[in-house]
C-alpha cells in the first residue's frame, strides 16, 4: 500500500511500454511491480497471495502471463528510478498521472486497531487512540486522515514500521499497546500462529473506513483487459475462491 513513493518515477521511465511485453508463442508476459511479502495479500516466497493470484487469474483470461518485481516500499529513489514495468499493484483509485491508466478498484483493505483484551481499552473511534502507545503500518499517517494525525499527537509512543509481522509480535509481547494494520493481515497471522503467546485474547476495533485499491498500467489496453478480467473471475466465482483460500 505504501508503494506510491516509487510510482511517479516508474511512469516517467522513457522505455516504451510495448518493449517490455515479452511475446512467448501466443502468450504475452507482463511485468508488474508489487511490494514485498505481506500475507495474505502478497506471499513472495512462492509467488502467491490474494493480490498476486487475482492478477494471474484476471490476465490469464486474455492469455497474458504475469511476473512480479518485488520492491521494498522504502527503497530509495536511486534504485527505484531504474525500474521498468508494465504496471503496479495496490494504488489509490484517485491516483492521477498523465502516463498512468488506473483500473477500477479490485481489492479492499480494512484497517483496524488491535489491542490485548487484558487492557480493557474502549476504542470506539479514532479519538480513542489518544494517550496510548501505538505501532502502525508504514506511512499510516499519510493514509488514515487528519483525525488520526490529531489523535497520535497525544500518543505515549507512536511508531510506524514496514514489517507487519513484527507489529503483531510486539503487541503480544506487550511492547506496544495498540497496533494499526489491515484486519486480514492480522487474521491470517493468527490463523497460522495459533499457539503460545499468540493465543492470548485480543480485541479488534473497527474505527477506520474500508479503503479500495486499484492497479495502474502503462497502456490503456492492459487497464481495460484487467478490468474485464476482474469482472469475469468475479462472475465465474474464481475471485471468491481466491479470497476464501486465504481468509477461511
């Protein structure tokens, strides 16, 4: 989600988009920029995860094979400006750039606050975060709005980190009181780490609105094909099967 810092540089690359499409028999290979592992959305080790599988399925409807370039969200400009790719995942739907064609939203993130139940926190709105120690996802201050910014000004300790697994570990080891992250990232971790300290009771506070995300492409053709592919895999049930695979 914090991959926007490389987006403008990506689309300024002078190499033509057509040059990057590799024709293999009747299959066109596309290179798409994605972030590092963020289960269940991106699992870099085996090229899986909700978002990657959605891309494979959507473009597979048009005989296009997708490979992903995994880029750290915090990569410096000196390394990111050399990237050339056909598109990028997980951008805000209102992103605007003269050389970018933005798809319809294809995935929804739901950020939440999570605390240990033993603390008995009543977190019913964003203002309730004031006065607590908070560990949020990287660049949360840029995404969660003005009310969030005002609330964290009065936090006992506020930090943002890129490693969301570390967020969860720090919550259960009591090194922070509240973590801010996507609910499905949290649920997936708990499902795969259900023993030991991770079995402690916790509370999930739904104080943020859902946020849809889109993809951006260097050609309108691939944007249209992606949108059409998403519609098709939703109609036939493949989209839901992908979601259920990781979230049920």
